């Protein structure tokens, strides 16, 4: 799985802490659980790699205070110095 590579890249971004959420087999069924888990862990942002998962997470995250970013956004922000 590519997550090891993604995690290694994220780990190189200064000031960013990577916290794993429970793996799910389907964001359609588990999107709300992922948002609640992020909130319970005090996380302000979820980074994911799947545009489809991101769409479901966006739907259930409204008003939660949890931001969503796709991995390319995070990497581009880091390159531009805005991580």
C-alpha cells in the first residue's frame, strides 16, 4: 500500500504531526466516524488521498471544525512554504 510512502513524505514537513485514524473499508459508511474520531483526538485537519473519500468527508464535516485536505494540496503547500 502507498500509505507508507505518503506518511514518509508527510513526516518530512516541518511542523506537521501525522496521526493515524482507524482504517475503514468505505468512507461512504464511515465518514461520520472518521470526523468524530478526528475531533476526539483533537485534530484540526484530515489529509486523505482519495477524491471520492474527500467528497463524502466534506459532506459530513460541515460545522465540525475539522478541515479536509487532499495529499497533493498538503505537499504543494509545503513546497510553497505554507504548511
